[in-house]
C-alpha cells in the first residue's frame, strides 16, 4: 500500500475511533432495560436471535484472519482490533437476551456456542482490497438484519431486545461507513481495479459463516420466510445504495465485470443462486 493510501487509512481510523469513543459506546449491563425482556415472543424471534448470534460467534476467526491479512496497514489493523471489541459485545448481548428473556437456559447457550465454534470460518477473499469490499456489503446487510428484527421485537413488546438491537444497528452502520470510506480510498488510487474486485465480490457474495454454522439451511430459510432478509432486500437496501454512494454506474460495473461472473444490479433477482438461503 502506498504511503499516501496508508496515511488516509490511518486518518480514517483515528476519526472513526474518536467518534466511537465520544458518541457510540454502550454498556450491556446498564443500558438495556432487561426487566422488559419477554419470554412470550413468537418462536421465530429467539431462533433468529440465536442464528445471528452464531454468525457473531466466529469473532476469533474474523479478527485473527483479517488482522493477519491487513497487519502491515496500521490504519486497518488498529481498526480491526477495535472492530473486534465492538463485535464481541454483539454475541454477548444476544446471548444475554436469550437467557434473561427465558427463551434459553445459560447451559443451552453455552452448548450452542461450543457447537458453533467447533467449526472454523475462513476468509472468502485473499486480498485486503477484496475483503474490505466484502465487509462493506456485509456490514450494511447485517445492520439491515438487525433493523428488521428490531421492528419485530418491538411489535412483540420486547423493549430489551429492541434496545439491544438498536445499539447493534448503530455499530454495524458505523462499521459499514468505515469500510465504504476505505473502498473510496482504494478507488481514488485505482478505480478500475477496485471496481473489478467489487464485481467479483458481488458475484460471489454470501453472508459470513453460512457454510459452517450448524443447521444453517433451515435457519436461513426461516430468516427469509419471516422477511427479515432476502435477496430482494439485499439488492434494494444494500447493493443499490452502496453503488449510488460510490457513484458507480451499472454500465461501468457491467463493462468491468465482463471478465468475471456477470452482475446486473437492475436484474430482478440476480443473486438467487448464491443467496437462496442468505442472511
Ligand atoms: Fe456485529
Ligand atoms: Fe459489524
């Protein structure tokens, strides 16, 4: 990475970090109205909370493997360490809700975590640039998952889960913004190369850890069935807004992606194969 690029990443990280410290820190024990957690919510809610928790539980793999990939970039490596801290709270708070609401016992949660971690997640892409593009899409999609689930939690009268998911949604939005601004830095240096990578990432996109989470097929189907997430939501609320924000036209992406699997952001459901059971 050039010195100029590295300096911009470092500035991006310090700005992110100071803003997070000043405006976005939350306390799991003090900031959630735990007495409002409810057992009497529809069954799919704890099932999907547990499924999202499984995705968050691969934190040791996400942090170690991505850190190794970006360790020479101080801006990205320090970000990744801070990201790991923030993400670690996500599985903790989701597990806490499962137990405090009475939907799972502490032992069930522990056993589930052990089962999940018996498998290992591996990097989907082998370059720092492709991984930052991937995480740019993944973080916005994850935020969308939590936003939709939060609406259902509030409809079911669970202010504890609603509050927890609001914190998670804000964290994921901040992660997405960092990665998106990082992609813009790469685009400033090599727009065509970055967009070729973007086309490749989109053509192969799937949410993290689906291939390793036990029982994911039925979990993913339930998430789609309950309209928490779907290919269509991904296209409308993740892909199109990101391409607009990056000021990338469909024509430009199509032209550059000819050497990879074709991606058409205007197609009604272009990810139907890879995202059939996607979160
Ligand atoms: Fe998260
Ligand atoms: Fe995140």
